[in-house]
């Protein structure tokens, strides 16, 4: 239900900004987040020295959230980013490109 509501709000926001309803460009990035509690999905991001979770997000050119996924922090961007982009492309087949940072 929440995903459907988000998709409808994104479509409305894109239309109000003179864009096509379906995005053609998705940007991916990740953020490591500290957590205090123990769980199976917790790890250590060695590059950022953060113990916790890592969330990968795909947004469109307006910053609308298209897809997000949460992993253990020790999951590298190159490994976790592929499935996240694939899911975003599955939901939005009009996406033609994904830029990302060095990871």
C-alpha cells in the first residue's frame, strides 16, 4: 500500500513539474547508518568505520524516491547496488541510465 501511494505521489509531483510520469534517469547512492541493537543484518562498513546498516536509494532527477533497500553495512556498494538498480528498473522500465559515485 505504501509503495503504491509513493508511486502515485511521485507521478503527481513529476507532472506538476512538467516531466513525464515515468522517469528516464535514476541516481543511486548509499548511506551507512549506525545502529545500537544487534541484528542479523548488521555489519561494519570499513571505509566509513560505521557499525550498523547501509541503505541504498534510487531517486529520479527531481529527488523522488524510486526504490530503497537496507543491508548490513559490510555489504559493498558494487555487490548490493546491482539488485537495487535492477528492482528500480523493473518497477520503472523507462529508466535508461543510472549514475553513481566511485563505489
